[in-house]
């Protein structure tokens, strides 16, 4: 799904299936992405400041240089193939899949 540079600020995308979506450069600031599926999604240069990503599936998600200031990841699931922005340190869990806790 090509959603490059689309505006979703403050949108309710709870439980949305955005598997393999191209969200590069999209604006998702303050969006509700709780329990969404972002497996394989591309989010390079996306604005996710203050977004709620609690319970979200982030397996092999590419955040590239996404903005994540104030974003929450409580109960989110990601793996070693998930790419985070430079300097961003997600909480660590067990080897394999990680479940974020804030």
C-alpha cells in the first residue's frame, strides 16, 4: 500500500492492518496505532512524534530516520530485523521477539 507523504496526524488507526505499507515521509504525529500491524512497513522520514504504538506488531519494520519523540511502545512486539532510527534505544527483552515496556 503506497501511503508515502500522506497526513494522518491524530488519526485513529487502532488495529489497522498496515502490513508492508510504504509510509515513508508520512505524518502520523499523535496518531493512535494501538494494536496495529506494521510488519514489514517502511516508515523512513515519517513523523511519529507522540504516536501511540502500544501493542503494535513491528516485526521487520523499517523506521529508518523516523521521528519518535514521545511515542509509546507499551506491549509492542518487534524482532532483530526491526530497524530503529539512529540514537533510538527501544527497551530490550528476551532474545528473539521483544515486548516493549515503558
